[in-house]
C-alpha cells in the first residue's frame, strides 16, 4: 500500500511506465543520482530501454507485467497519460505511485481537465461537451466560429482535432463523428503567443517553477521553445502563479506542464496540462541549475526540490525525421553554443521526434539566430 510520504535514497529502483524519449531522459538523469531503473513498454528496443537497467516488454494493459514491475520497484512514475485504469490501480495498491491515479484520471480526459480547471478558478476558453451531431450543431450556435473539436482522450501533436472555421468544416468533422462518442468543442483562441510553465511539487507540498517559455508549433508539433518567453514581467508572473495554483489544486506530486494562450490584451487562458516531463522543458537539461527530469525524480523520491534557476537564455528546436539528414551533415561543424540530444530511435520518419538541439547564448534572439543559420529546418 502507498505511504503518504517516502524518502527514497540512491540505490532505490524507479519504475517508468513508458519507454519513450521522456523515460530515457528521466533514466539518464537518474543514473547520475544513483538510482536504478526498470521500464515497461511494448517495444523491446524503445529509447527508454537503452537507458534502463531492466526492461519489461509488454502491453500497457498487461496486468502480469504491471505486477512484475510493482514487485521490483521502490517507486513508480509515468511518462505519458494514456494508461489503463486497471494498471494504475494495481501500481497504486502494490507499489508506491506518488503521482497517484486521480491526477491521471483528470489530465487524460479533456472534459474532466477543463472542469477541474474551472473549479480551481483558472481561466479557460469557453467549451461544450458534445456527444452527437445535433449537440455539436447546438454547441456551435453558442460558441460560434472559429472553434476546435477534439476527442476527449488520446490525441497528441494535433491528432484527434478538427478546426472549424466555416459550415463546410463542420460537415467534414461530422463525417468522422461516431454516435455516442463524447467530444469537446472549444472556442478558438486568437492568441499572440503560446507559452508554458513547468511546475514541480514535492511530496511535502513545496512548489518550484521553471521560467515560462514561448512555444512555436509547426503542423501542430512543437518546433521551437524560447526560454525565457519574450514577454513582460507581469505576464511571466501571472503564468507562474497559474501553474502554482494548478499544482496545488490538483495535489500534484512530480511535474505538471501547463500550456497557455496569451491574448493580445494580456489575458492568459490555460489550454492543456501534462502531469510529466514535457517537450517544452527540454531546454532545462542544458540551461538550468536542475533539469526537469532531475526535478521530477527529486519530487517523486521525496527529496528536496532543486533550484530551477535559468543559467542562460536558451532556444530548443526539435529534430524530426525529415531533419535528420541535414543535421548529420552539419554535425562536424556545429557552433560551440549548440548541444545535441539524440533519442536512439531506429525508425526515422516524417513528423517523428528523433532528438532536439539547444543553443545557449546571451539572449534568446542570438540563440535563435545561431540555430536558424544552420538551415536544418525549412
């Protein structure tokens, strides 16, 4: 059974549910701290398995595999939200899952997440629950165009989303709408910037936030993160305060990434949450006193949180499958300000995150220029 609080010292074994690049980076950081790692993922040669001490290759719904992990680990964390409820219950009952199942239940379901944010007094875009075509049409009468129709579970990097700008778009979205399938319709936010804050909350309730950053997307996939976000002090303070409030209200242990929209009038609306390390926090690996991955481990292992202080302005850019060849040609002549992180994935395909690069400089403008001069990205 879970204890309220545990201090897990070096030598303890950490289980990671998921073996993607986030699990890999958690393990790589944790090895420096003296922890051992077991990953569970259906893919035998996943990125996380390369960094772990032991890998369990099994489906995420495999109860036998979950119990094997639970019996072998002192603490368990996860690197993604779409985890089977039964598996979460097994891990909570038979091991130590400080993040808990309640947080997953909220953040893996967009409607529950939006309602939880409203309950916490967090500003969000107007939204409606829709379960059929008639409800969608009525919701559009309330919310209007443009709006975004989303699945309530699953979906990432723009998958499971339909932008509705005119009546013709509605008919196309309805064509994919299965009767009885609950979705969420959200008002499209005319934002000037997308920003995010990663907050860490320890088992003792201590909260520390990394600097708010600006995120630039291409084709719904995160392309670039600028740290710190090029916004005024008031916006930085408001964004951090919202992240703190969310972490406290949801009783987070570990990390919570809070994605937000900044409107032209300075208002901030919270868009989505992720209860784990996040792509927009990769800059912390090179630019902060403590990385998001180490901070997450400190939190779930009951250690004091580290200082998230930004040591240098930084810009992070994702390397997708279509960028690999160009990066490899540039590697022998990379500027000294650029650091490369590779995820160890064999299959390089368009749109797949293969790694990232981070440039450190005296300003985000200079770091961005250094990366853009590489001409790796279209």
